[in-house]
C-alpha cells in the first residue's frame, strides 16, 4: 500500500508539473490527449535527467510548481468538486480562501515526490470524444520495471486559454473523491471556516518542515 501511495504522489506531480513545459499558445492549440502525451514524456525525461531533482531538491520543484503550474490547473473547480454542496453555501471570500489553501496543500504534498521518478514510462489509450466536447478523459497507464501497470486517467475541461486538468485518477481512485470525504467530515464538525483552518494549519506545518538540499 505504501508503494502505491508513493506512486500516486509521483504521478500526480507528473501530471501537474508537466504542464509547465507547454507554452500557453501551444497548450491552447493542441488536442487534450496530444497535449498530455507530449508533456508527460517531457517531464519524465526532465525528472530522469535533472541532477538536482534526482538528488531530492524539493525547493527546486516547489519553485517550479508555484511559478509555472497555476495557469494550467483549474484549482477552483477541483476545490469546488471536493467541497461538494458546501461550496455553494460558502461566501465568495470563503471559496477563495479554501481554493488557496487546497492548492497550497497539493503543492506541498506532492512536490517532493517527483525526485522518486526513475524508470517509469506512460502508455496512452485511444481517447473517446467528439470534436465539440468541452470535457474529456484522457486514459493511460504507467509501466514500471517491476509490478503491474498502474491506471492513470486525467479529466480535462476546455477553457478560453486551452485545456486544463481538474482531476486525476490513479488505480481507480479520483483525487477529488479522495479529498471529498475528508472535507465533508471536517465541514460537518466545524463548517467551511473549520476546513479552511485545518488546511491552513497543515500547510504551516509543511512549510516549516525541512527542505532537502542537493548538498546532503
């Protein structure tokens, strides 16, 4: 189970950080499956060949995610889906704060995992969609030197600036659903503000944690 969780974090970072390698113009013009396929291969190559990433320099990945990822990921939609019906009951300010804290949590949680990518490769399955679709699912699997292939699917929505990922599925579990149960439990006990505080406190602990350096 631990190895599966580690792989989940690796692949989620792969999905997120890989989008930083595509320019906004290129991302807007490409079909969603072509976009994900190209950038997935690019990030695999980067992770395998970047000495600082391989050495575990988490700050390098933090900086990359913070500066490059936000234009390509629909964090607000991801957060609204995870919050469920409580999202509609929240004020605009609460929605903004919750999105910010959830985004920060994902960045902290998954940034360091990219240094663990070693010999994986990704194979894509034919995409089932129509030209007029504005939401699609890109399906793939991760091939490892040991073990069975790992299912890896992406949900993307078309925006004015191109396709954006808003959910990812590893081994049949969607990221949004994984957090939805935890969010609902916290909201039922202490409301939206309680959830915001819980995420904020967790982010502060993660921010205070030591960051690996290439000098070690």
